[in-house]
């Protein structure tokens, strides 16, 4: 199923997004989108979606990176299990 592959692709992208943001090594939006393999518009959609869940993500022009305003409050996990 094509939609299943899209879901797993999105999960991979968000996981990679989280790794770059937690390490504060994203670069500017164009660079970050390239690292994730998505368009800048898609990057902004991901940012918006995560912020809609209350995750505050900011950008530092000085350090040229996105970062979590409250990283201690961010825990992105995925659990896959099989029901018996």
C-alpha cells in the first residue's frame, strides 16, 4: 500500500528532524530542508504541525539553527506493536 510507505517516510522525516533540532545543527531553513530531503514548504508544514501540539520551536539567527525552546518537554516516540 502506497499510503503505508508515505506514513513510514513521514515518520523517518520527523525522526531525522528531531535529531537535527535536538543537536541544534539544522542550519538555515533551506539547508535544513535539504538535509531532510523535503521542500522548504514541507519543512514549514512540519514545524507548524509540531507547534500545533504545543512543541515550541525557535530559530537562532546567531547560531543558524532551529532549537526546542523547552527541550526537556519534548519526547517524540513511536511504538509499533502487534495485537494478539
